[in-house]
C-alpha cells in the first residue's frame, strides 16, 4: 500500500472511486452518494485544500482523506458555528482546517491506513486548529473514534444532528501543528 498526496485534479479524476469508498465506509444509500459526488467535486476549489490517498500496488483506491480551511458561508462550518458558544467559536473556528472526509474501505481497515492518512493530511494542513465530525459510536469499539482519540482530538459537540442525516455526530477538534512524533513520520509520495 502506498500513501500519496493528491492534487484537486487527482481527486476529481478518481471521483468514482472516491464516492465508492465513501459509500462503503459510511454505509450511505445510492441516492445520497449522488448528492455527495457533487459536493466533493466542488470542495477541491476551497482555500487550503489538501488530499491524500492510499493506493494498492495495482492502483486501486483503499482509502482517502481531504480537508480545507473552513470559513463562513460553508455549510458544515456554519452548522457548527451556530451550535458553539462564542468563546468556542473564537477558539476553534477562527483559523481552522476542516477534515472533511477520511475513509478506508471496510476490507482494508485495521492496518493503519486511516492513521497514515490522517497524519499526512494534518501534516500538510494550514490553520491553528483542526475539526472534524464523525457518527456517534461506542468509543471502545469504533476504529474511527479510537483513531481520533489517539491523535488528541477532544469533544466540542456530542450527539449533534446535521440537517439531512438522522444519525447523531460528535464534532471533535485539536490544535495544529501535530507534535513532532506524529508529524515526523514519512510524508506521502506525490503521484
């Protein structure tokens, strides 16, 4: 498995694969995936966009992650902004890199791909903080929750409901940059 840095063009070129991995990892219905396809294609133009991918030796996409600088007028940012108190908004959203998507195909999970993707993505990120959201789950059983806790993410909002999704989410944050021990690992290859 090879971890590579993706340009916006790389992600758009592999959009079918990205949507397939996203759907497998999140368990979303096909109609929702079509809507997400359009959103993902527009995200590549956001300021501070960064992306990584885990590719097999044959070039198959096993996982990916991307994010960008959050700002007013972006849907996710505005949802979280409304839910936080003024002090938390100032602390967490003023100079924030949003981890928008971080997914690994279920069959490829448990081998460190998600950790490698997150480490590489945050190592390239601009901003003084980083935020993400993830579906609520048992923190002891959920690979995603265990990963985010290992990386030092803390709770900002719990059992938060985004419009259009019936599941509750946790919104988590941490300061940037990563500590040298986490960020000092090899950077992703360029494609």
